[in-house]
């Protein structure tokens, strides 16, 4: 493709986008590869987009609108060359969960859904604008896994009534809704059930033996033909019967109508969709970028995802995100640049312009079978078993997220997982690691956990304690209490704290050390710090110990292990009453003869 043949206006617009700047040197061969990838993925994705719109509670055409607009905008303004944005299972399910409690009439439901799309876009753009991409790193994989498994179950059962060919339940709580539908199974439509199960079976078999076939398209085409042939005997619900005919043409500009109460109600759901969607998009983008030895600009991808939804909200789009299956297919089909996703959107638009009447005839039970297949695919048993085997905390996070997603409210699921993960992290970080250091007789030291009783014969006027971890405010009280008990019980003349593994210290813990130094000084003792890291050493020298912890009591970290500790022991040796005390610190005394004198 030669950009000199493109109009100057088109070049000017394109050059202002991240995609346009990446297309310098673009060739005809690259265009052919991108076109092939875009068309291939569109064939796979059109049935999928329709199914996700049904999960969101709206007509299938809105899934197609989203596939067109969101994919093209995300490709133009995002950073990844392969992430295919548009309707996804989790976003559709979260959108339905956020809107269901409002019990809106159909026309207001649509307006609320477009407002939700706009809120999601604004949140994502703001996160990219303020460079909050690093926040994704704090979402544990176990919480994401628990949510994904729960979402898979909800997606599989979201259209269960279509599979049976019975009336849907209006209950808001999923378990109640499911059992109400199940209680109506005596009135099931055998043709609808047979078509849905046939689609499910075909998809499962094709996934094993013919992954490169457009299996969803083939399954829906076959199901439509069967339903038409059996229509005179036992009719089944079709897309047009439930949602009306799919309109000809592309999505028209539409201004979402919002009111304050609606926005307030939608913000929690918008936050959940925005956060979960960004986790999906970034994880997909990073995975594919690594395969091609490239780097992903997370914040730019955030902004691209945000812009795609802000624009999409004004073109009747439902919330979405990056799709792993479509993104991988873009790459495996030969996609070279993000232009492949633009061509994907254009291909979907052409299909909507040329074939809307064919889409009207698709049986709803066939789409239900497709959704059940998608739900099954979301349950990764190997990862679940791995979590169960490796970590009790991650197991708790996964199960809590899964239970909340399925049994309570789906938009709460990811937040409950994050809250439990945060609580467990704080609990783990508050486990202060203190150990008394005892000479091993070979020139080194052994560590005995401080909470254990020190073996008889190792008590002396000088006690050496190793401190490990980040000394933040949550550890201030444990640090004060445990070292305070040590001082009360042992009455040491000198307390040496080895800080080599203390990676940081905040004001609260620094105040504790100053207080301990003051307590020891008032009783004629001394607090000595050794192995102090450079950043902590700078803090200590700035504070100057408030008159109780002097510069000569601080021994910075050295290259050789135990070197700073040996310097500290040599410095305090003259203050000990007996040679036995020195021997107990590091027998024999000659061990320190070759240690350099402490810096003045």
C-alpha cells in the first residue's frame, strides 16, 4: 500500500493517530496480510458478537455495532498491533448485571447501556491519561481466574431458556432464575433443544479436530437450515422473533441520554467493567507483544481502549474489551499491524450491510448452544488445579471471587477478590521477621527466630538481632513490642540490629528505633545499626538520631557478607565487661583482628 495515493486529508487524519505513525513504510504485501487476517477473524467473530449482545440483554445488532466501531477506534488509538477490541463475554455479563437491578423499560435499558459504555470509556481514558497502568499489576491472577470461571458459568446459563425453548424467568438473583427456568423443562421444545445441543456438540468436536474452520459460522448456518426445514412441524424462536428484524445499514450517531441518578447507580459497574477489561486487554497485549519481541505501552493502550468506548457510546455500542481468542486469531492469520483490526471492523460492516435478513433467521437455541460452548471454554481446569495445589491464600481468593460472582452480584466479584487479596497481603506483610544471630564457630552466624527461647550459654551484654522486610507503619507496634520485651528480659548493654535485609523504613518504624535508642541510652546502653542500606543510611544521617542515635552507631552495608556486623562488634567490644561476652558474639576474638576500624 502506497500512502502517496491516499488523499491528503486522509493522510493528515491518519498521521495524527498512533496507528498512522506506525504505518511508515507500509507495503502492499503487508496490506494483503492484514486484509486476510481481518476478514478471517470477522467470519469467526460475527456470530460471537451477536451472542454477547444477547448476554448483555439487547438485540444482536448492537454486538455487531460494537465489533465495528470499538475495534476500529482501539486499533487507531491503542498501542497493540493485535489486540482485537469489541464485545466480550465478561463485559457483556457485567453490563447485564449492572443494569438488571434498575428494572428499566427496554427503551431506557438501551439508553442506560450506552451511558455505561461512555462511563467505561471515560474511566479507561483517565487511567491511561494519569499513567495508572501499573495498577493492573496488583490484581492477583487467582481473583481473575475465579471471576472468569464464574463468568463462564453465568454465560453458559444466561440463555438456558432459549436452549429449552421455554419462557425466561424475570428473577434478578441468578440461582433463582436458573431454577425457575429448570422447573419449566416439562414444556421444552424438542427441536430447540436438539438444535442447541447439536451446535454445542459440533463446536466441541471442531475445537479438537478442526480449529482453523469458522466453526461457529458453519454451526449457525446448519442450525438455521434445520430450523427452517422443521418450521412447519415445530417452530423455534429466531432472532427476528425475539428482537425484531436486524436493521439495514451502519450504526447511526446517537447521543446517550443520562440522568444523575442513573450515573450514580452505574459507576460501580462501570469501574468493574473498566478494570476487568483493562486486565484482559493488557494481559493479551503483553502476551502477544512478547511473542513478537515487542513492548506494550500500557498507558497508551488504556487510552486507546478508553477512546474506543467514548466514541462507541455515540454509535450505539455496548461495553467491551480485548478478546483473547480474536486477538490470537488476528496474529495467527498473518496480521502484521493494527490495520488488520480496522479491516476486521470494515468487513463486519459490509456483512451487516449485505446480509441482515440472513441473520434474522438464526435460531435462538443455536446461539444458546454457542454461548454454552463459550462458557465451557472459559473454565480452565488445569489452572484451577494448579492454584489448589500451590497456594492456600490464592485458593481462598479464587473461591471467594467465584462464589461472589455466581451467588451474589457479578460486578462485586472482582472487587471482593481484590479486597481479600489486599487483606491477605497486609496480614502477610505484618509478619515481622526478627532473628537472633549466634556465631556458628566457622566465621559466620546462625539465625534463631527471636520468638524461640535462646539456648542457654548465649546470653550476653550484647545481643545481635537480624531484621528483615519492609519496615512500614503496619509493623511499628510489633517492632516496638518485640524488641521492648527483648530489652526487658535480657537487659543488654548493647543491642545490635542487622538491617541488611530491611529494604525500607518509614517514619513510624524510624520513630520506634529512636525510642528504643533513647530507652537504652537512659539505662547506660546503646543501640547500634549495621548493614544499613544506602537509602536508609541517608535517612538516618538526615535525622541525626534526634540526639540519641549518633553517626558512630551506624555501620553502612558493605560488599562482603557480615563485614558491617564485624565492624559493629569490634566497635562495641571495648564496652563489654568480660572476654566471654566477646567470645559469645563471635568466637574466637581473633576473628575480628583483621577487620578494618570503623569510619570516624
